[in-house]
C-alpha cells in the first residue's frame, strides 16, 4: 500500500509497475484494479467529455493478459479504450496527444527478460506521470473505485494504423528530402515492439536494411539480441559489411549504435555527439545536456570543453524529462541509451535517436567510427547483485562498512554510486576512477559484501 506518512510509492518504481508476470504485483487482477484506479483518476479531471485511453504493448506473451485486464479495468470506469497492439513506447506518448486521450498506457518491461512485464502510464500531454500522480493512483488502487453505471461502461476499439502514424511522425523529424540511400544498416529490434516499425522506416528512407531480432514469438524478446546484448548485431554488421548498426531494446525507447567494425557506442557518446552538433547549429536549448548520475565523467569534461553544461538527475528517464521541462532544455538521456529530444518526442525514442545519428553520417560524409568516439571515457565499472524478496542488503552493517571504505579509497580520484534498481531486484554498484586498480578494488569489495549479506 501507499505509505501516506512518507509519500513513498509501493507499487510504482522508476518506470511504472513492473515484475514477474503472473506473480504479485504483476497479476491480471492487479492490472484490472490499476486500470480502474487510473481510469477513475483521469476521469475526475473533466467529467464533460468522452474519456479515452490509448494502450500499446510489446511482444511478450503476457501482454495479451495484461491488455485484456487493463481494458476491463478502464472500461469499468467509463473510459473508452483504443488498442494499438505492438508499438514502441514513444508511439504511445505521441498517440496519446494526437488522439486527444486522457491517458496512455504501455505494457512492457523494456529491456527485461520475457518472463517480466510492466505497465507504464502517460498523461494527456504525452509525458510520463509525476510521482504525485502515481501516489494518487495508488491511493485509489488501495481504497477501490466506484464503477460506472451499466449504461456508461466504456467501449474498446482496435486501432490498426497506430504504427504507421508513428512511422510518419518519426520520418518527419528529418530534413525534407533527406535520403539514406547508399547506407547499409543493421537494425536489431530485440524481437520487441519495433520489429516491424524500425525496418519499415529505414527502408522507406532509402537504406539497405539487414534485420536482426525481428521474429518475436512471445518469449524471445531481448534474448541474445537488442541494446543489452549487441554481440548478435555486431556480428551481422561485420558479416554483411554494413556501415552502421542500430540496436533497440524491447520497447524501443533505448538505443546503442555500432560502427562499421561492430564497436559499440553507448548513450553517453551519442548524447555527446548530438549536444555538440546541436550546439554548433544553434539548436541546443539552454547550453546544456541533461543526464543522470550514471553518465561518465568523461562526458561532463567533454561538454565543459565545448562551453556546455551537464545537468545531472536521479536515475530514470522520467527524471531526466522532468529536469528538461523545468529548465527548458531540449536534449537529455541516459548512458543506457534513452535519448530524449523534446523537440520531437515526449520520452526516450531509440529509433528517432538512430535516425539522428544516420542524418549526421549523411550530412558530414563521415563513417560511423568517426562519429561514435566523441570523448575518452573515464574508466567505469558497473556490477549488479541480485537480492531476494524481503532482503534489504543496503541496511546491512557489513555492506555499509564496505561502502564507506570504498568511498575513502576513491576520494579525490573517482566516485562511487550505489543504488537499488527501480525495475529489477538488483543492487547496482558503479564506480569511476582514473586508477583501474582502485576502481576494481572498490567495486569488488562492495559487491562481495552485498553478496555475503544476501546469502
């Protein structure tokens, strides 16, 4: 339940409600109640117009179950539901506004394995909900909502052209007449939401397309493919002599770029490239890039050298977006590959970011390898430790002591960041240091302490 004293959310994490499908909290019953609570919350804002909700999903088997359960919940409160089927997460944000909906929902666990699933909400402005909105939905979820009278129950309609509307919007972000003809592009769709959209867009723009991860079967999303496993796409780049590779995650809001040798460029390198290009063109609002505490120190130093700033936020693309909106910035993202361009979209869009990179190749005539190495990263190491239900390893005295010792070792020549994942039961241990020996020692000592505390 919601902690009314502290205002802490119990079900919502950094990106919606997420967990193992058919296991609490990700059950069909929870999805039904969540739909009813969100439906009642957004209906209350204006009782005098037709209430609409847009629902999209990725390719997970459990998506069918959650789609039906959410539909039942929303229609029970009088909301009319429009079902998009498999579409990228940014398509939901875009269509929520273009179809004048009260709320948008994406059923996806993003880069997580197929057994997981999640429910993300977008407000009528196409942006992800605030903490305050999520707290109110949780309150209604716990207290229960009054269903609509029988004559006022909502209807459900399937929208067959949702992805085509998104395709056209994405292509329209490029200069009129720009063509990718002559570029051979590997596109890895992670067997996820963009498995049709991304290859269609690239082909329509003239590229020769080599497809990877475009045969979803309900259980192979993110399985040895996509932005968290670039090896498959890298092998395809080399085998086909491709100019570039674009690797998306399961819901296509993240991207990793591969150069012609198969080497990977993460979100930090791509953000650095875009920030400099946009600044040179006079397009970078506020002279700053917004990124999280996870972004490499090398990116910050590179931006400073260009006369630009790095604004850091908590981990989570919605916190990046919140800061962008507060400060009037138009470029931000995460090292993990969320790239947010608010001139074009309301959330991270992997395909859109990939198109911007290809546009840079066309405009400059440079190879991918010449564009992907924007700055020299400070050595960084990230390790994850999984913990069990009910465990709180960060409260363990041995873990606290290990963290304090690691911070002391890094003081003056690096930094340490310890956090709980908002999407998985993981403790993430990350450090940066100019000394790789110190870096490894600091991370490994904390990891060992966490592992000991979770045995």
